[in-house]
C-alpha cells in the first residue's frame, strides 16, 4: 500500500509542495526578526520620504518578505490542482508547526546556558551569546500571533478569490486568478499582522499603522506581479510530469472541492 502511494505521481507532487510550503513558512518566520533596507540591498541610493504626515520613511522590510511571496505561489499551484481543502490542510499544518517551533525556541531560551558557551563568541563581537540567542529566536509574542493570524486569514482570502475568478474565467487567464488572489490577500495580510503586532500589542497610532502597511504592500504588490510568470513556468513541468490527461482531471476535480 505504501509503495502504491509513493508511486502515485499526484500524491508525490502534493507531498513535495506541502513540505516546501511548511519549510518555507517556518524559515520566513524565523528570519523575520531582521529588518533590511530594500534600496541598499539592490545597490540603489536610499531616499526617505513622507507619507500621511509620517516622515523618514524608506523601504525597510523584514527578511521574511523575501520568502512569503513563494508561499502564495505554492498556494495558487496547490489550489489549481488539488483544490481549496488541500490549501487549508497545508495552511493548518504550517501554522501548527510554526507554533511548535516557536514554543521550542522559547523553551531553549529558558534553559540554563553553560558559562563557557556564553562567552564563546566574544572574539566574534558577541559578548553574551545567551542574550544574542534570545534576541534572535525570542521574537515578541505580538509579532508571532499577528503573523500567524494574518497568514491564516490571508490564505483563506487567497483561495476564495482564486476560485471565484476561476469560476468566471474557466481554465483561461491563470495570470489573473493567481495575481488577483495574491494582491488582495496580501493587502489583508499586511494590515492584520501590523494591527495585531503594533496596535493591539503595541502603541502605534493609526497614521503609523496605515503608512507602514502601505509601504510594505507596495513591495508585496510589485513582487506578486513579477512572480506571475513563475506560475506558468512551474505549470509546464507539472503538466509534463503528471501527463495532460491527469492534470486536466485534477484541475476539474479541484474546482468541485
């Protein structure tokens, strides 16, 4: 029975996408504590600007945004071939494992460190390795709750919009349902994560919240548009791997689920 499951191409493909989806989400959450300036990363001059009365703004983004767009690419692919239920399954699995990972981070932070280990990185500019470890892995609870909540809600929005567009367009215009669902869900994601992390658990004003959300969303919107060709690039090898007949059957079945 196990051999039959492993040999079943649609199952193997789903396992691959599910594993990548969960691993990518966990990595994105883990590196999300670092903020970088997009212009500097691209080798461009850094300019600050003013928006809604908030001055000194720039495209300072969390490193997590480097990976999150791939989550929505995988979501659209799984949605296309396996349906809404499959997207919900991998989304809940991702949330469960991210929660488990952060629980383990907090437990590891609380374990008593060895004295020699605390000072083991002094020569590398880290005077207290325990404090550094806690700073990297001990992200604020507000950010964690906000990120997980935003992720789940955005996934539901993404899969719903994707199917609504597909019901109207059929098999045509993959770019429309992929890009349309992502840009809408990313707007929801951007608002929820900032609202929970910095409004509910913080003291940000509404102008601060909306301004930073707009800056983050501009980046996400541009990336979503730029990644649209990737959907077509991934779809071709999938069609070859599954076979056109099987792929067509899967797409038809996905719309019924």
